[in-house]
């Protein structure tokens, strides 16, 4: 990565607040997101000395196809209620955070960014 980069080399992984916030009925999802966050932390330790910045972006609820992959009706009902009650994050919101992260000076590494919809509590 570093050899191919014309500026800072960035590895930006998308995780989730679920990496550190428990969500009942989402055990496999939360475990996979925790793995992404931990992998990012370890890669930053391994690659930082070589000039590669590694970041884990952990968004809260984002308007995605997640509900299409959830088979539990109660969980889908909970998601519908949450999404219907607040303005959730968009893919554009997440993209802007990624762009901001990559735009930092080469000596700055934002290792972990947690972003929520303002009204998600």
C-alpha cells in the first residue's frame, strides 16, 4: 500500500457501534463488527510505523439493506420503529466522514471514529 500511495496510505474499515454496544438478537452481527474494529486496531499497530494509517469507522443506524437480511420479525419491527422515529445516517454521511479521515495530514491518524444519528440514544 505504502509503495503505491502518492500521499498517505489509508486503510479505512467500516465497523459499527455494535462492536461495543450490545444489541440483543444481533450476536453474530455484533461479533463480526467487533472483529473488524479489533483488526483495525491491530493493523494500525502493525502498519503505522510504515506510514499506513488505519481507521475503523463505527456508524450507528444507517439507511441500508440490513432489514432485508434480518429474519427475526421482532427485530425488524424494532428497526422499523427506530428508523421511523429519527433521521438516520445516510451512505453520504458515512462517505463524508471517510473523506474527512483520508484528508488529514500524513502524520494524523484518526484510529476510531464513532458516529451516531444525533437522536439515536
